[in-house]
């Protein structure tokens, strides 16, 4: 387990679990960035777990041992299990990470078709929801998501349960010759994860979209209500709570917009509030210039 130390937010960090095949190279890129002077805003913890096949023992024991710390400070957990087993990009995540995954996929070239991005291949390959949901105990995200409620994501190229999975042929030779000749898919997978990692590490405001969470809960609640509509059960309290969550998500978005404008009022000059901020900055500069002139005239020391 390795750490890339933060520069500003000591209270927050996030974790990335990885398979040695792709993340050995990607973690080296992060170390190179650090040697060049870059430091993440939030601490990054790179994890490599033991005993996954024996009941997720490594990751679960670590989460249980550090439960209090993780529950209060962990930002997100990125999981990579079977990174590449064939063509086709797939991802699963908690809903607030949906947009972040899509944006990262739009920036990386499809390893099997250079005329399009991973996102374009991904969007064109499914008629259902692009991003699946993480459930069960199939990989090391389970303890982070289900024990401490941390946002989590997992991705891969290829379908689960590929023919040689967990057999004696599931090795480097099979990957080199069949699963990913030239290792282009491994590079693409690492690139998507690297972009997601850097945004989670460096953005001043965490790139979470809680409206996605609201929409997902609303959809599931409506499906359940329709399925048992003849049982006399009311879902009014649940729908009311979902409305409150939607309002809270909108409130967070509005606060982020206001903070961004205050930091740089010239980013958006299309409303009265922005021009008020410009006026405020003008007064600040005027006072500074006046003080400078008083100093030069010997009237202020």
C-alpha cells in the first residue's frame, strides 16, 4: 500500500485498488508527476489486496480495522479487478460518479477503433443504462461501499467470466496473444482510471453529481411501487425524502457556482451578482492604490 501525500486537504483522501498488470504502469506515472513537483490536493492511497478469492479478506479486514477513519475522511474508492479480458468497455459505479466516468471516457481513444472515443463505443454498445450498479460481494469494492458507504466505481474491458478465467491458462501469455494483443486495452483502461483519479485528487470541489443519485432512487422507487401496487403499501414518505435529497443536491450545486464566481468574478458576467462582485473588487483595488500613494507621500507608514 502506497500513499501520494496531499498538499491542502489533510482531512480527505481516496483509495485506488488495482491489478498489477495495468496499474503498475499507471502508478509509475503518478510517481513521475510527483517527482516533477506535482502533489495531489487530496491524499491518494494505492492498494493491492490479498485473499480476494477467499472472501475479500484483505480489503474487508483493512476497512474494518480503519472503519472510523474511512467513514469520516474517505472520498471515493476506485476498483479494478479483471481489467481486460476482451473488447468492449464496461463500468459500474455509485450514481454520483456517473458523469465523472463518462467525461473521462470521452477523453480516451477507443483501443479497438481509433476513429472514436471509448465513450462513443460504450454508448453505442448498449440499449440499457450505460453504467451498472455495484452490488453483492464480487470484488474488493464491497467493504468500502457496504460497510462505510464510500462512493465507488469499477470498470473493465470485456465481458465477465471469460473462457480461461481462474484457470491455469489465465496468465500473461493468454493476455498477450488473445485478451489484449499489444496491450492497447490495458493502456486505455489505465488512462480512464488515471483521469478519474486526477480529478478526484485535484479538483477544488469534488466532481460528484448527486442529481444522478436522486434520479436513480426515484426510478427504483417508482418501479417497486408499480410492482406491488396492489398490496396497499404507500411510498409517500420515501418520495418525500427523495424530494428533499433533490433539493439538497440543487443547493450544493448552487453553492459551488457561487463559490466559483467569488473566486473569479470574471468567469460569468451575465448577472447582477457577478457585476456586484466586480464592483467590490474595484473598491478593493482603489483602496490599495490609495494606500500606496499615501505611503509614497509619507502620510502613511
